[in-house]
């Protein structure tokens, strides 16, 4: 092996180690889409999905969701579901062997209010809601995003704070204001996040546009 090859291997390992440390501390980390085999062509295919196949989702406060039976219609989702590089990378970062459990694809056009801050896995009345261990999700943002487009928001580190209280979860974003992170970017992103973290979709404006795909992964042993 050449010195250059060894140096590249060591650099790759160091990058993964830093992302793993960041993920466990903050509950999220960014991953370059291209490093996961999620190319510009894939994002373009997701952007090209016909609007007729979406439904307005009241749960998502007016944002369009792709019908689950339409997911089978588009080959891009089969390509994503068979992408072993994603699962290998998630294992290196999270230490968990996972399998794909759900795909959601959403489209925001125009004005919509913010979703409430929430967790996807949590404790209520001494009962654990959601899979154990908690779900981890990979969000693919298929277009550039500014605040007007309704970006994804999280409260850093909130995955480690769960007092089994819905009211307390509403207060955390106010008291830990400086820990809020909005994923605004002039390029595509992949956001890996722990299902226990407080998160939401922010409000969008009249000229907002947002295409996002969420891949949910759970432990193979759940």
C-alpha cells in the first residue's frame, strides 16, 4: 500500500470518529450526501416526482406527503432502500446495525406554520413510545434551504434530557434557545439524527419551497 492510500484511510477513519463523537453528544450530525452514494441525480429524481402523487397531510400542517403506495411507483426509493453504504456508515457512526423501516417523502410549497417541537421516541407515564433502541433517521434535503423554505430544526443535546413530561419538552426549546439549530444551507445535506432529539419543521413563507426525504432505521434486533 502507498503512503497516500494509508493517509486517505486514516483521514476517513478520523472523519467518521469525529462524526460519531459529535452524534452522541449532540444527537445529530451532517453527512455529505455524495459519500453515501446519494448523488445529484438521485435528488433530481426526488424533485421530479409528480405533484399528483402527493397528498396534503393535516398532521404536517399543510405540507404535501407522498402517498405510501406511490413510493413503490418510483424506482429512486428502491435504489435508496438497497443502498448498503448508508447502513454501513450509520453503523460506523452510531455503533448500531440497522435496517430500513420506513421511507417518507415530503414537499413544502408556499406558506405553512411550524410543527410543534416533538420527539419520535420518548417516555410517557413510564412507558417507552417507539422502538427500543430508539429510531435513527437520515433526512435528505434535496434543494438549497433558507429560513423562508421551512428548514428542519433541532435542540442540540436534547436527546439526553427526557423528564417524562410533555410540558417540560415544550419549555426546553425556550430555555435552551442557544442550542437550537436550523439546517439552512446553499447545498444538499444529509442530516442524521436520533429519534429522541427534540425537532420540528420550521415555518415557511409564501415563496418557500422544500423537498425532503426521511429514511428511518431501527435496530435489526427490535
